[in-house]
């Protein structure tokens, strides 16, 4: 992202990031039925809200001071409960490597080793989450 962003204005970077988010949304959620939950954590605590699949990405919080998470799997009803599970769109691992003072390069090197030695399936995506990554 930094390579692309270096040559773009702030407005162009925002448009680029929004386009990437929309592409991600359509890839992970090929069906538009169901609800996605977005959870944010601020100094006031956690707040969860559910949105229809086709508009959830409009509600992602991009403030660096706010942790924002979303459910890649959809629900029948706008409440994030196992009983409401609709589609399993993604299975992922959340790596909080910041807790162990590891760099993203070190973690990616370990992941490559595990894939090469057939101890781990090749991840479809590596998503940097700010303080860690999702595989």
C-alpha cells in the first residue's frame, strides 16, 4: 500500500482504500443475503452493530484510535449468535504477534517455513490488522 500511496493525494488514497474494501467485501461475501456484524472498541467500551451484507463496508471505522472488527461470516438475523449463522465465508486465524515482540517479517518467514514443510496450508490471504494479521 505504501508504494501506491506515495504517488497519490490523500483523497485518491481514500478512494483507493474504499475500492479495495469493496473488492474484499464482494470476494468474501458473494451472496448478498444475511447480515455482517461490525464491532468497535473505544475508550467507552465495545459496541456491535449488524448491517446487510451489501452495505456493511460503509460502516467500517477508519479512525486509527478505534479498533474495528467485522464478522466475515454472515447471520440470518442482525444479531451475532451461533444460532443465527447463515454462511461460513471464511475460516481464519488471528495472529496477535505484537504480544511477543515479533515483526511482521519474522512472522511471515515462519509462515513460509510452515507452508514449505507442509505443516500449514497456504493461506489465501494475509491481512494486516494493525497490530497483527489474519491468515
